[in-house]
C-alpha cells in the first residue's frame, strides 16, 4: 500500500532533521518511492510503499521528537476512478 507521509518541523530544528535523514535506514517491508522538500518552508513529502505494517511504524517512530507527522494512504487518481466506476 502507498502512503504519503508529510513531516514538518520548527525552523530551529532543520539541522537535526537533516542529520537524522542522512543517517536514516529504510526498514525491510518499506520502499521509499520518492521524496520532495518544501522549498518555502520546513516540510518534506515522502511517498512510501509499505508491504508490512510494522515497517510503517518503524519508519515513523524515530521522527517523533523532531516534528509533526501525517500519514495518508494514497493511490493514483486514475486507479481510484477506475475502481469507483465498477
């Protein structure tokens, strides 16, 4: 299943966030599809494919003390439309 993870942080924590990201290991059961950084603020958007729900927890837990997380299950719009037309 695909998840769009949105992570935001306070401006003073940018250095800590970048260090944590550089050291991060993506757990088994999760695949980082792509990642985007908000150039106008303190946010990052990550599209993650999850095969194991435990991987989603392991992927997000280390960020608890650095900022705010949102996780949204997503799918491509054309696939959602196809499913809704059934």
